[in-house]
C-alpha cells in the first residue's frame, strides 16, 4: 500500500499574521522636516526673548542695584503699580464688553444667519484688514467735537453741548472693542457649531423657557469658546498701545504704552525690557489658565 505524503503547509499560511496595533500613527515624514522651523523660531523668537531678559537684569540700574532692580521698581513703586492696575482694568473691561457684544452675534450666526453668514464674517474681519492707525483716526473723526456721533448725541439730548469725545477714556474702550470683537465671535462660533440643536429643542419640549434653555444648555456647552475668546481679547488688549496713544487724551495709560514711551522717549531700554517681560508673564498665565480650563474629558453640561 502506497502512502501519499501531503505537501507541507507554508509557514506564511500556517501562522496567522500579527494583528495591526490600533492607534499606531502613520509616519508621514521624518523629524528633520522640523529643522527649518526650529531654526527660524530660535533666531527670531527665542534669541530675542533671551536678549530682552538679559537686558532687563544686566543693564542700567540693574548693574548698580541688583539684577531685579527694574522688577522691584515696577512692583514696588506706587505709580507703576497703578499703571499695572490700569492695564488689568482696561483688559478686563474690554474683554467683558467684547463678550457682551460678541456672544449674541455668534449665536445669531450659528442659529439664524443662514446664507448671510459669509457676509457677517466679512463685516467682522473687515476692521482687521485695515491699518490700526487708519481705524484709530477714523474714530477720532467720528468722535470729534463736530463729528457725526457727537452731533447725534447732542440732538438726542444725551449730552449738553458738543464735546470732543475722542479725548474721553470711553473712546479707548469703543475702539478696542471694535477691533477685538471678531476674536471673541469666531472663538464662540467654532464651539457653538458643535452644540447639538436637539438638546435645546428637548429643553424647550420639557417646559424650559428660552432664557432657562440658554443658561442651562447653550451657555455651559459653549464655555470653551467663551474662555478662548476671553483669553485672546485680554492678551491682545494688554499689547495694544496705539489706541491709548491716539485716543483718550492721555487719560488711559497702560503698560504697553509705557513700554513705547520708555523705548522712544526716555531711551531706558532695560526698564522697557522688564515691562515687556512682565507683559509676557501675564500672557503666559492666561495661556496656562486656558489650558487648565480646557483640559478635561469631553464637555460637561
């Protein structure tokens, strides 16, 4: 009797292929592609920041009174402490005003704008396409003694006589909000678009009114966008100085305006560098608060 031997099964067919690990990222390019970016950031970001830090601790009064003399002057002197408080006040007021103006616009864009959404976005970003000097002088014309805004307020009986509103501190806040509202609106829109409208409809079906639905459903789910917009507006406000320089009649002095004056008038570069580092530290605190606020698993209603 003849025995027939079966052909051996190839090893590739006998052993199952190892399963691909889930979540393994695909490598599209090597890390060498990041070298030009890192070199650029090193030369034009890291080195200037390091030079600014060195200038604040190793020049001028810092050589005589110690490396932290400029910082002690900033935080210990009553005048400069008042300037710092004014900077924070301007930032907070401009942020809250931008939120009050921007949130209804963002809500309208997401829920009701429809085909007009593109036009609204254009009108929002149009101020950002214009030079800040032109925008500021435009407000000086509108708020001048015989400008259209002043004459209109006088005709309505809201002011006793025409006055130059461009030299009033309120002009600073109006001009700042005019520029900063787009940052707030676009930040909130990006989050509101992800909120399921069926949640609001369910709230209304269960008996909640429009205000209750907004404060219990819509607003909590859009807090990420509100936080991002507030951080952006606050940081940009702290770095603005042309608005305070050209509007307000010199009645609003912030740290950024003082930096400009120290560089161009007093020529005290060490003190100006210390002020710039303080502003940078404030911006880093804001970014850290934003990261802590957004570091959570999903959105909690």
